[in-house]
C-alpha cells in the first residue's frame, strides 16, 4: 500500500516541480485557508490527544506564520540567482559549483514530539 502511495506522489511531484514557485505559494495559501476552515476540529482532535488547548491554538498560529514567511521569502530566495548558475572556485579553476533549485520529491519524516 505504501509503495502505491509513494509512486502516486512521485508522479504528482513532476507537475509540482514544473509549476514553479509562484504556483506553490498559491497552493500553500489555499492550504492555509483549508486549515483555518477546519481549525476548530483540528484543535479538538489535538486537544483530545494532548490535553493542551492553548498550546494547540498557539502551534497552529505558528504554522500560519511559517507558511506566510516562506511564501514571502521563497520567491525572493529562488529568484535571487539564476537557477543553474555556475561558479568557479578562486585559485582552483578546475573546480566549479552549480546551484540547482529542484524540489526534493517524496520525503518521509518521522519527527519527535513532546506530547505525553
């Protein structure tokens, strides 16, 4: 089952990568709107799981701040240099560096948490 899900995600990622940063910012904005619409039920579920009402509200507020911050910074940072700019290493002409801004693709993350 996981293999099928990952394969589907890999396929969808190709379109995501081709869509560009402005489209990704728009999708993150839509995602934020959906989370805000469902905030009462998300807070209720987190509260039932952790018993921390105020902290759940704070954490969701922080999430909205992170999304807004990276939605502002992402286009500036990714637009600051040519996507495939090559640079030579001073004194070592045989070495060069090439920046490539490419989405990572499918990533799995098992993160620690501090809930009881």
